[in-house]
C-alpha cells in the first residue's frame, strides 16, 4: 500500500534532487526511497561512539594486537 508524502524543500534542493534522480534514471520517488535505504544502513553517531568506547576499553585491557602490515590483519 502506498501513501503520499508532501515535502517542502527549498527550490535549489528540489532541483538538485530532480537532477540526481534523472542522472540515475529513476523517478524522484524511487531516488528518495533509495536514499532512505542507504541511510538505514549507515551507522549512527551513537553507535559509533559506543564502538569507540568499547575499543578504548579493549585497548586499555590489552585485548588488542599490534599489526605491522595489512597482511598481518588478513592472518588474524
């Protein structure tokens, strides 16, 4: 089931959205839906802060390893 959403945008942003949708060969609705799907996959600021706090705790507790190369990383 579809629902209609009215959105108020400054003219400049509307034209940019329309231009990007056209370049992607998509309708404006399809382009916005794709953008929303991408946004859902992004990590939030809160999640990033939580990961950083945990990493800092792990480092302090000696749960990290010092690697000298990307190859070392691939081995672990």
